[in-house]
């Protein structure tokens, strides 16, 4: 039978995290799962403003015949906009901690726009049973003072192998 894999967002605090299935997780000014339009990150008058880290991972809800492995994610390879950078961790992060609204220290940070279909980021995980979860993908928006206000969108692509 074909597996069902969902993308889930984890937020809240280290000792009492909340997990929800998401299709539009948003990079927010709040540590929750609000709509991006209700919790935007403002353009700062100087320096850089940060979104809270957005902790995402894969969760198996219907088990595969054998396993799901080789998880990868990447961007379109395009920048989000002037004065805006989305960073992502390029290595395994297996333990959730309370998201920060300062420069993320979760994993090795890279400019996500540099990770395209030719240079994907690996996510550790071998999902064999319902409830199994991969390691985390952690995103953060950096907003510089040259950014223009307004809603922005980005797409995260992902793939995995199922056997």
C-alpha cells in the first residue's frame, strides 16, 4: 500500500510542543501556527528583523509496504525579494527546542535560495510505521531595512523514496 506522508509544523516550547499538519506554514512574528497575514514580520528601520524559526518535518500517517527514506527538500533557486533572505538548516536537527526570533542557531544555516533541484538538502529519517517522523527542516525569514512591505510567497519542494 502507498504511504501517506504529511508535513507537520512543531511550535510552542521545548517541554510542551504542539504539532499540526500544514500546507502553508508561514514565517511568522509569533511562535504559533497563525495565518501569515495576521503575524507578519515588519520591515525594521535599521538592521535586520527575524521571523520565529519554523520547525517542519515529515510524518508517516499510513505506513508504506517497507519504508520511506531519502527525504530531501529544496527551493526554486530564486530569491524571495530585495532585503529578504530565507535560511534553512543544511544538516540534521533531531531535537525540537523553543523557536527563537533572533538569528537561528539550529543546524548549519544556509541561504535557502541557493538550494535548488541540483543541490537539495537531505533530511534524516527512515519512516516505516504510522507515527514515525523525520528530523527537522528549520526555516527563518530575515528582513532587512531595504525590504518592501507586502505579502511574499515561497515554495518548498520535497521528495522521498518509498519501497
